[in-house]
């Protein structure tokens, strides 16, 4: 108890020291302008950054694991596709200088269909119903599809006949040699892909279906009737397709690629059927090369190539997918000529100019007016010729 007149505190000789009064415990931490304690905020900030980096690291690891699993899954399918390619085919191919990533590459796509479609002996037929050369040009960010009419007349083994007969006579090897002879040394075939349309249905379903731009209304002839009784099939008019973009599952796309007659268009020829098959092939390849396919590769990578025989390696497919993704321009070209009474198409000199357009030496030019269904030429766009 302080005596009267005494001060309730003690004064030291040193007097009051300059500076801040020290606080005890957690009150020693200074407050920031917003009223939050700076030390707590810095601790929370460091914790948030730590968890963010950890989450990013986990995502990167999962991405790598998923990519490796997808690679081995695809590699298994590619290995089987390489084994299915007929022996001796690679000897007819021309080696390219450089990678697909940075060098122009020519890939011959051959479509075969063994379905009977009501025709006796068709199941033993191995003609290439669809023939198309895919050229990648990374320096121009361009992809070009060159359609080769299946009825184009060429000399095969010394005999003048339709070009699609090369596949029947000597398999993909002779088909490659015949196309090399037709196009010359400027467009040598570097790789080949043989597509079995009979097994293509499962592939299209595996990629979630495709979208094809149907150029006109179609009412097909009666084939592959969807009904079980003959009486019902006789009443059935045929398959119908509306004009415009159509999303198709595997079965619908297969039907579309097999249409030989359009009851709504008397001018319909088998050349249109070849164009339909090429449209289906292009749409499917575009789906396969889509970056979104990466997420499903560990589950279906090996089954995606069940309908394909090829010399392309897994690394080649990866490069092709990247080049396809980077391509900013798509060009559709076709060889052509004049039709003869015996079902042949006789090539014209305009085909030489088409080859130059495919190479990029000349600007793409559409078929000349009056050349009809078989007129040669090129068009720029995402859809084949109408």
C-alpha cells in the first residue's frame, strides 16, 4: 500500500526508453492495416502455396501415368495392325527424309469391303473400293486429300484395267506400286493404311460416332434390310439420309458408305459411293486424331485399330495426330477424266495440274465447268466434293 503522496509507480533513472513497448505472447505480432495479424496471414499464404504446388504435382504425375498407359495400349493395337499388313508391302513404299512432324508425307488409304450386299461371290472380293492419298505438309500447316477414282483406267501387269483391281491382283503392295506409277516420283507413297469397312463399324462406335456432311437427299436401293421377314422387306423403300451434316453411329456410317444407288437422283453412280466412303474415312481419322482421344486411350487404345492394317508405327501415329491438330487448311482434290461406255474413266491432262496443286506448287482450282461428275480439280474446305 503506497503512502500518502507517494506515486503508484516507480521511476527508473534511465527514464523512458525510446521505441515501441514490447508486448507479450501472441500480442507481439503487429497488426496490418486491415486489422489481420501479419504473421497469421503469411503462414496461411505459405500453406496455400504448398497445397497448390502439391496438387499440380499430383496432376502432372497422373497425366504422365495416363499418357504412358495410353501409349502402351495404342502400341499394342499398332503392333497387331503392323502384323496384319500383307508381307512385302513395305518394300514398295518410299522412305521419306525426315519426320512426319517436319516433312511432307504421303499416306495411301485403301478401303476394302467384303460384304455381299446381295451379290454372289462378293465376299471373296478384295478390290479397293476407296483409294485416297493423304498428304501432310507441316511447313504450310496443310493437309490434302487426293481422291483416286476406283474406275480410273491404268495399266496393271501389262493389262489395261481399273485401278481398284490392283488390290485384288496383288494386295496392297501392287496397289502402292500402281499408284506410284500413276502419280510419278513427285508424290511417292511413304506409308499405307488398309481399312476393312466390314470391321469399321466397331471403330466408329468406339470413337463416339462421326459427323458426315451428306451432299443431297438419299433414298437407297434395298440392301441390308433391317427387318426380319421378307414380306416386310418388300414393303420397305430403302435407307433414307437427309441433306446436311448427319451424326452417324458405326452401323449408319457403314450403310452410308455402301450405297450404290440413289432413287432420288438418276445420275448417281458408283463414283458417289467411293466419295461417301472417303468422307466416312476422313471423318473417322479426324476423330482418331482429336486431342480428346487421349483421355480414353488407356481403355480403348488397342481396339481402335482393329479394322486397320498399316506400316505406321506408334510414333508415326503420334506425329500424324499432332500435324493434323496443327493443320489450319484442308484441301480436297480428285483425279478424274471422261467416262466411257465400258465403265472406265479415262484420265485427262488436267490430272497433271491436280498433282501440282496437291504438292502446293499451284493454287487449288475447282473442276472446270462442264467437266461433270468426274472433273479433276481441288477445293479448299473441311468437306469433300459435293
